């Protein structure tokens, strides 16, 4: 969340009644309750409920005067199961009258990650309150429902990358349920004046474009899943294993492979069997509860061992508070069943750190690469192309593109407690004032998620004749979470915390200002904040190629 985020709540007033839509995280509960008139609230509508928001609900209820009439809580059935209060379970098509002509219309839009999701439509204002859907983790000064956060040159140009990144991380791994959720909301776009999500800006002028883009993103993921995909099956007690599953799924999608996520606590054995039969690899995660894996996970393993093809790669992961036996039990059962693992078991004590999530993401990429390798091997006879009579390789075009040269550089980046690096040669200066540059980053590279808008990184320009050690260090295969720097001599910048390669010719401290999707790469535009020449003498190392189809 390089650009911050918001927890959004909304108050809708009718002639007689007032509804409060959604609640913030518990860390904002006291401030939130003091900022609104809790006693004036007649209904609380929960578009999404997590354990961290239960405290906010209790705080709002406690802040109501003793003589205030009882407040009624409206939520989906999954959310109702987690509460002990006066509840009204929402069903699609139900309406909540607020007096006069004002009423709220509800539509349930569940996904595996958020089975309790409810969208709320206010016909009088035309605002569609979408909970997690259409959210973005970005904080702006104009996120209120009475302000237009997408006007005055903002909109998709400003927030498009944030909306896309939220989708890629949270919804791409569950594209089919997301498609169903969009279908349930299909009647609203023609009537709505704004989209009011749980996180990020309220969308007015860009609302139709955002809905259209969502449909295209979902359709692309579903199409990819129809080709080949990886199953991420999990159960989660406190959200920690779920966060790990989400990071693994992100790594899989980065590598160009679709993900099918399934919460086995909410699924039948028949659904698990159908998923395993149509996917090309899988991983399974579980918390440790009382020294054991949850029963739904044990049942899912039974289905997997019975139905899955042994040539497909696998993986296991999980969180724990004390002992962590669940991961060992899952690993042993799959090993005994004859499965091979694409990555080492991932264990996380309590809440995953950024470093742990990075290990999960990189493990997901490794799993996807294993699936792609098996797929390529199967299709080798069909796709094999033999070059004949040309020294240009695959084509004259590829050879011509290969003559484009680039500076050899080491990109180093930091995110919380995690560091990453890569060797880059697709680097170019973009402007004089302010000084800016572009770097092309393959989507499956581990460092890609470190280079979001607002992130900092260092570009270390390598010296001709002194570049081989750095190249060797950065080109070797890495295990997930492995130190990218190895034996390289580096220092840490006091300004941005990113590594400086001391053997480089120079280094530039940069801030990402834009990202553009270009096929299988992201082109990152960055402003140079600081720079230093480390060696007065010497030339930049240049990368020469003979084909434009590889590095």
C-alpha cells in the first residue's frame, strides 16, 4: 500500500430513518464513533465483516445513548454466523425503507475470500455501495461521497493502476466468482451515479469505464483459467493462512497462469474434486488447531490424493501459533501419495510479515513456472519450430529487435522488511527535467511487486569490465525469500533504505511515478531523486543480443 488506503463508511438519511453503511478497522473505532451521531443510527448495514471490524461495531453500539431505540444490524448470512447481536440477514432483492421515498436495495455478491459481501444501492442518489468490489488501496483528499475524486484530471489516469492492482491481488485469483458477482450487479450501472467502495476513492465520472475494465479483466482471467490453471485450496482461522494463500495466488497470476481459489471450509468434496480434475497443479494451506489440521483440509487432502494426477506439481503452506504440525502433516500425506513439490513448505508463526508474504508470492511464481514447464514439455512436438537457412534465428524481425542495446544495471528495492533485486538491461532515460527513466520489468519477476506507484528503488549502473560478479550473483536461480545480494558488496541508502552496489559505476535513487502494462512486461517510469557517480573513470556496461525474443 505505497499510496496509503482508506476505510470508507457512509451515512444514508431517509425521511424517518438513518442507515450506516460499513464500519472501519478497530484501530479507528473510537475516533469513528466520536465523529458521528451514533444515537441517530437506526440501521447498520454490513457490506463486509471481518474480525477487525467487530470491535468497531461494538464501539458504535456502546456509544449509543441508553434510551436510544435498538439498532438493527443487516448483514449476509456468513457475517451473521460470526456475530452475537440483533441481526437481520440480508437476501438479494430485499429492501430497507428509510422513510419517505428513500429505501436501500441489497444484492449479495459473495466470493471465496469475502463470502459475506453485500452491495447496497440507493435509488434516490444513484450511488452503488460495493463493499470490496471496485476498491483501491490509495488515500486521497477527495474520497467523500459528496466529492468527486475522479474529476479535475484524475479518474482512470490517476487511479487506474490502483484499481488494477487491487483486482490482480484480490479478485483475479477468484475470477469465476468475481464474474458471478459482476453479473448480479449488472442491472445497476445504467442507473447509478457513483460507485462507493469500502476502500479508496468514490468513483463518479470514471464509473462506467471502471465497470467495463472490470468485466474485461475478469473475462481475461476466466479465459486463461479455461486454458490451464493452478488450484489454491485453503482454510483459515484468523485470516493469516488466507493472507498467505492470497500472496501465493498473486505470484501465480504474475507468471501468466490463472488461479482457482477455494476455501475448503465453504466447499463440498464434489466441488474440490471438480476443481482438482480441471487444474494443472495445486497447493493447499491450513492453520494448526490443537496440533492438527482442520477437518475440511483433511477431507480436501483425501480428495486430492484420490483424484489428482501425480505429475502435477504441488505445494503446502500454513500459519500457526505454537507448534505448526498441520504443514508437516499435509507435506507427509502428499509425499506418501507420490506428489512432487514445486516449492519448500512455507510456515508462518502468527501474522505473516512482508518478508513472509514475499516468500509466498515467489513460491507461487515457482509453482506456476513448474506448471508451464510441464505444459511446454507436453506440447513440444506441436510447437517445435525448426529454423532453416537463416542466421537471424526465429525471424528477421526478432533479429532486428535484438540489435537494440541497453545499459546493464542492478535494480534494488525494499518493501517493509523485505529486500529484492534484479539485473536489468531494458533501461532508458525518459526526460531531462525532472530527470526520469524507464525500466522494463517482466511480470513474473519477484521485484515487480516492489515497484508500484510511489515506491522507491535504486538503479545501480554497472561498469564495463567490472560487471561479471554482479551479473553472476543476480542471474543465479533463487529460492523463495533467498537473499538476492549473496556475496555482492552493498551498502544501504540512508534516504530510501534500498541497497547500493558499491562496485557499480554510479547509482540513482528513484521513485516510481507511473506504470504501463506492455504485454509480458511492466514499463516503470521513475523520477530520479538523487544520484552519485561512484567511479570517475570507466564506461557503462552494455548488453548486446542477437535476438529480440529473449534477454
